[in-house]
């Protein structure tokens, strides 16, 4: 039998035959048997006969793939693994920078053992070669005759999964897609956790599929991707197929968004650069102002006379008093003040009619506080026969005096009898240093009742103005009316705010602070925004801010009849109200607030409101 040596050349489709004399291409087809390592010519084919060659080792032709579609037709090749070949296993070191994780390494080893194509000796060599670092050091604790199964068990006790079934399920349901994480990576993490739970025996394969489907879709971070893939979640029952569909949708969304991102990808840098430039400009302006302030301060210090100047005025005192008399502080326009310096009393002269800086600051602060807050509603009361200054506060539900709780006897000038009232003692503040008592509604209502009972005996003029304001505030729901004064039509755009000035007429001539707000809690097309305003006298102009909450434009016409308005009542406040209108329908120009409404006025307001509702429904 003629023996040949076969070899593939650079993965080409040519087959070369090596002989002693020459190297030429085969012109016939052969049946290559790897086990016998010979080439047998096919019957009916001719070939150049060459001298026999030395037998070829199996290692020189090992791992040769099937020679499909070779030179000629009907080429048949059969191959089998050699006993000298070794499987390749990825390296595992037991550290984070390892080539693969322990689960992947364990899976590869189990698959090779399950195939059964290699002996235990080759498997042991491959396992030892795939371990390094700390993981390889664990082999020293095993006996020399340890089997591959013993090595896996040893490594599993150190690097294997130690989570309980409940902990795995908890980790599974708490897992969500992280920012910047793709759907594929998120699905792989869920599948890995679910597989560990299956190995623990907690769930079966069908339950695993349902859990993965539900958690994959519910844990998506992008709401747009979640909405776009909802129909896939309802129709696709297999987890792998659902993961593929969601990845496809994710790719489409990313391609759609990439166009707009490319157009504005440099815009944030420009915005950031402009912001830095503005900041630098502001800092430069601040430095310029600081330098100017320092220059002015230096000029002021230079112009201010020091102590040496006073002595220089008397430099000719020893040479001759006739030339220069010096500076006499005892002249008119100066005031002598005794000042204690280091235990010694000295005379100090300063100009008259010039207040001290501290007094000027105190006066300025008090004037500023009055302008910002207004005058306090304060009066005098007697606490256990001791006259005290108190704040008459309608917003306080209880009367207070200082920290603690006491029961004291209170008496006022316009009521003859006194009464016992519990007082809450609070801590000392800057305000209650001057007004240590706050009178609440518990005392105000009682005194109002007493004054009403004895109204015939008590002269109305004897009641102080502060108490009269408090009595009216707790009884009345509104203190005045506000009429619109616009001469031309006012158009209120959709979802816009407009300030409308009206004429307020109050029954209380004293100046007070009130609040304008909506008449009712019901939603309407046009409402009034709550604002704090000052009402001075019985007639004044009051701003009312109105807001159009609809998408329709509203028109406020001037000089409309007053039969389409509503009267509502609230305590101590002015209320503005526009009736509910439709598009291009006019609103009432009257912003009404009623003061001291009795039952007759309330009934009349209800009739007007019903009439307005009827006319509006009929017109609609």
C-alpha cells in the first residue's frame, strides 16, 4: 500500500502530497482515514506512484477539520479526536480581575466532564493549568489523588454561591436597570440570579420564565422604551424572545434619538462656556466696585483729623500766646460730656444737636419696621391689678404671657367686671420685651359679649379703636366692596395673570390690612389670587390679581350692569370674584366684598347669585 503525508495549506481548498523527489498537486481524490493515517486511492482513478514515505505521526495531522469541497468531486473525509489533544479552559484566579468568574469556569469544567471525551488525567492537567493565584493555592490543601470532582467541590466552598433562596429572590425583585445599562446586560443579570435560584431548588423552569418576563419589562428605566414594548410583553411568552424584541425596540429608539443629539451635542459646552464668562464678568465688576469703595474709604480716612492735629494747633503755645490762641472747645455749639477712660473721668466735648450713631441706627430700624409691618394693634390691660401693655391679636387662639401656664385675673377699662383667664407663659423674645402679653380670641370674644350686653350702659366712644377693630374682625366676614374702574375692555389671555385696580369702599374708616382672595373654594374659570393689601379710610384703590385658568381668552367690559355679581363673605378680608364665563363672554367688572353683612343682605346675595346662574344657563 502506498503511504502519503497530507497537509492543508493556509486554509485553502488545495491538498498537497509530499514525496521525496517532488512536491505536486494531487490529481485524484482520496479517502482519508485518520485512525490508520494512510491515504487510499479511490478505485478507477489514476495517480502518480511515488516511493513509500516514513509513517506520519498522528500529532502532525491532529485537529484537522473536514475537507469539504476539495479539488475535484465526491471527496470523503472522516476524522476523530486524538488522545493527545487537551481542552482549553479559561483562567480563574479568584480575584476581581480574573479572566472569567467562578460560575463561568465551573460551567466550562462541568460541560467537559459531561462530554466524557477526555480521561481524568487530562482533565486534572487542564484544571490545574486554568487555575492561578489564590485559586491555585487552594490545591495545596487537597491530596495528590484528588479527582476533578473534588477540586470543583473545594473551589465551590470558597468561591461558590452562598446566598439563600430567599436572599436570591429578594435580590432578583430589587434589581432594576441602572443608568447607562443596556437591556441585554440587564437581562443577563436577571437570568444569572434566576438560574442560581433554580439551582437552589426554590423555583422551577416555568416559574423562572414567568419571573424573568415580568421583571425584565417592569424594571426598564426608560419610560418611552417601556411604553413601546408593552404590547410585546403582553404577546410574547418566552423570556429570550421578549429580550430580543425589547433590544430591537431599544435600537430603533436610539437611532431615532441619535439625529437630534448630533445636532445639539456641542450646545451644553457652549452654554457652560457662556455661564463661565458671565461669572467672570460679574467678578470683574465686583472687583472694580471694591476698589472704588477702598479708594473712597481711604480718602475719608485721610480727610478725618486725628489726635496729632489737635496738638499741632497749640504748637505756638510756648512761643507766644498772642500769635495763636489754639482751639477752644468751650465755645458755643459744643457740649461737655464726662467719659470714663481706664478708671479715670475725663471731659469730652462734642457738637450739640448731633445724635449718637447708636441712636440713629435704632431710630432708622424702628421707622423701617413700621413701614414694613405697620402699626401694632396694642392696648393696656390689667393682670392681677397690674397695668400691662398687650398685643390684641385676632390670630392667636390663646392668651399668652410668658413661659409656663398660669390663671390670672384680667380687666380692661371699658368693662367694669374682671374675669379669670388661663394664660400660657412663653419664652422671652425681642418683641415681648415691650409687649409681654398677647390677648387672644378667648379674651376678645368674651369682652365682645360683655360689651354687647352692657352696650346701653357703656358709651361706644369709651371702647378703644384697637378693641373695636378686633371685635369687628371676629364678627364680620368682609369689610368692604371693590368695584372695577376700567374704562376700556380688558382682555385676559389664556393661562395668564393680570392686575386689575378697583375702588374699595369700606365701612370702617380706620386704616387696616386685609387679604383679597377667591370667594369660594369651587374651581372657576377666572379666580382671584390671595394678596395682602392696605385699606386706608373708607374709600381707596385696591389692586386685585386675577388668573385665567382656561385655554380661552376672557374679555372684561367696562360699565356692565350690576345684576350679574355674587356676594360672598369671609373674615377680615377683601375678596375678589369673577363669575365663570365661556369664550368671548364678558366677566363681571365688580369685585365685591361685603362688610358687616346681616341676614337680610346674605339672603339678597343668594337671590342675586341664583338669578345670575339662571341667566347664564339660559344664555348658554
